[in-house]
């Protein structure tokens, strides 16, 4: 486990978030914040966002996901923070 204080944000984003450029938008914001991870469509219509990096950057991404300024329309974000695993590189759309 990395001891650099990095965290792993797991966020389930509910709303109209598929087919609207939401994963691309999330990737762009995450890269601006220096985070690594991915955004993936789920079969039930949600988007799963996994992001690792400094806690302040992860908090900033979470705030952006809830900001109302996303692609599409977010109704709810359910998040969890864990210790970073250090197994990700770059930020991709899945």
C-alpha cells in the first residue's frame, strides 16, 4: 500500500450520464487534477468512476461530479474513499 497519502475514490454516478460525453468530461477533469483511474459505463445506467491520487484532488473531482456542470445530468453520487492501491496509470474511458 502506498504511504504517500494517496487515496482511491470509488464513485457511482446516477442520472443521465451515458451517451452524453460524461466519461470524456470526467477523464478531462481527472487529468487536470493529476488523478489516475477510469470512468466506465455500468449496465444499469450508472457510471463508475475510480480515481487515485492526493486526497485534495480526489475531493475536487468529487465536488466537480456533484457541481451540476457535468456533461449529462447527475442525480446522485455515492462515493467511498479507500487507501490507494497504486495499480492504475493514466485515466481512461472504459
